């Protein structure tokens, strides 16, 4: 046996064969790659995406080039939306396998523990909202607390083709996710008298403040606004405000200001363009996030992500389970499909993410195939059918739009051209005479190149 081992040691280096132990070690190094919120230097890929820009090359669970993602179906229309996500992923060939856990209001505690284990095992998940009955402990809160998903990031910006009262809105809301009024510390001293404790700590306030400023730097944002009610809650919100102000001193390149929550709400509905990045405690984040979503089209277009040190959990931005819409074919699928695109972007599958985004943009913004919440009369299934049909059309036409970029290595460049032509001709209506316009050739080319530059920024 010793002689055989000695012979192998002599033969292997000369033959160029990689020893099996080295292969095992390489696989072990790859398989232990984890997602961490420290990786904030990933640059945004497209300004259309709800970029968070937090990803590594490989998340925790990646086998044979495919990612395993926890899917927590939730209540209300959650299971229906998840079926649409799976349908679209299959169509675009997304290298994702779902570990499905049917968590809902009626499931056993063991099922909820299975969901926690699935998140810890896979590192990445997508969920529908969990409904909570009066007197019942919130599983949404328990999930965020036990996985330490301390930051909820929601980007609200005008959706192309959707008419809103305010234009040029682009706000990132960063909400502390694990304390504040949502600390789940309530008790009844005597019948009819209830105390609800609001917990604010310097440690968690400092953590979310650093997160907000780092986000601003990495995404070329100019200003961070801390929202509070320190004029009344002088200790709790005072601590949050003081901590944010101290952290701001370490980031002199970012403008910092503070605003009281009631004034923030008024300013959002009157002059939302003044806001860039907003950092705020839990309850205020819930309120402001819903207002901001309403400014740019409503809950049907809002997506978000819960981030922690080891996990990322994607969900719709307004966290609405939609129990009144179950089985009625009325719910807007766009928020969940945008969330699914955001998840793919996080996993660094940019081409697949863009396919979803491009299809939603065209169907909702140009074809105006919309559910009732967006002023349309179409059913859920109509919107999904139009989105999948658009994806198929794009898959067939991509090689014709940029024939010199047919190799997969150049898909990003090809889609830059496609996106620009589509926007200039279809949305801006800058067209030559053969398409019913009055523009010159040079005008069209100039608009296309300008659009490409804007997307690159």
C-alpha cells in the first residue's frame, strides 16, 4: 500500500492530473460560499432594476451551477403568485430550484420551523406575506427576527408608462427591521390597560445607519434622511437620531438631514423629489414605504428585500397578503414578478432578470395590459399571459436586433441596444417618416445613444 501511494505521488505531479483531494477541497471552498451584507460593492446593472447590489458570485446553496432558493408560499394570493414565478422562471430557463415550504396562517409550528431551516440552509428565499389573526403572534416578525434580517430595502421610482401625479421620483427606503414598535413586547397590566413597548438600541440604530450610508456611496446617492419623532419620544427616537447623526460624520461625502415623521409624510406627497435615501425605524418605515409605493403606481409594482448577515429574503414591497382576492383572478402579478427578477439579479443572473423586467415594462407601460389597481380591466392571467408571450418574442428577436452580438458572452451589449431602440421608438416616439414620425435619421441615432448612456449610469 505504501509503495502504491509513493508511486501515485510521483506520477500525479508529472501527469498534470489534479489529485482527488484537491478537487474535494476546491468543491468545499465553493460550497461554503455565503451571502453577507458586507458585499455592498456590487455595482447596479440597470437603473430599471430595483437594485440593492448585494451579492456574491455564489450564494450558500449552489449545486452544479443551479441555485436552491427557499419559497415560502404565504397566505392569500401568495401561492398563486408563486405559481406564476415558477412558470416564468421555467420559460426563461433560470438556473434556480425552489425548496417549497407551505407556510400560512393555519400551518403547524413545525412547518414554520422548516421554513427557518430552509432559509438557513439556502441563504436566499422568496415569500408571500403571512396573514396574522388578532391575538396571534406574527410569523413575519418571527422570521425577520430569528434570521436577523435587520434591513428592509425598498426602491420606489416612477414606472415607465404609468401616469402619476409626481414625476422624477426615485427614493430608496431603508427600514430597521427587528426592533422599534415591532418588538412584540406587549402586556395587559389590568383589564382595559395595555402597554406596548418600543425598543430602540444604539447598536441596531448604528448598524442600520451604516447600512444606509454605505448603500448611498455604492449606488451614487447624494443624501440620506433620518426620519424620527424625537421631539416627542426624546429618549427612544432621540437615541436613533443621535446615533444616525454620529454615523453621518464618518461619511462627509454624503449630505445628511433629519426630518420628523409627520412632516416626512407631508413632504412625500407634496415634493417627493427632495428625497434620496431614507433611513428610519420599523413602524415609520412601514408607513413611509406604503406612501412611497402609492406615489409611483401602488402596491402592484412594489418589491423589496430583507437583508441580514447571512440571508436575503425577497417579498413584495407593501407586504399585503391579498386574502380578499384569492381565486378571483384580480390580483396584480407584477409586484411578485418584479421581486422574482430582483432575486435573479441578486444571484447574478442578469440576463434572465432583464428578460422579466423588459416584458413587464412593455406589457404594462406600452401595451397597457393592466389589472384594476393600475386603471385597467385585465385579469391576472391576462397580464401573465402577455408577459410570457413578450418574453418569447424577445427570445426569438434578440439575435435579429443585434446580430453581431449573438454569442452569449455579449448578451448584455445586445440588450443595451434592444432596450434603447424599444424606448426611443416605442415610448419617446422619436421616429422617422416610415413609422409615421418627422424625425431625421441622425435624431433617432442620437436618441438611442443617449438612452444607452442613461442606462449605463
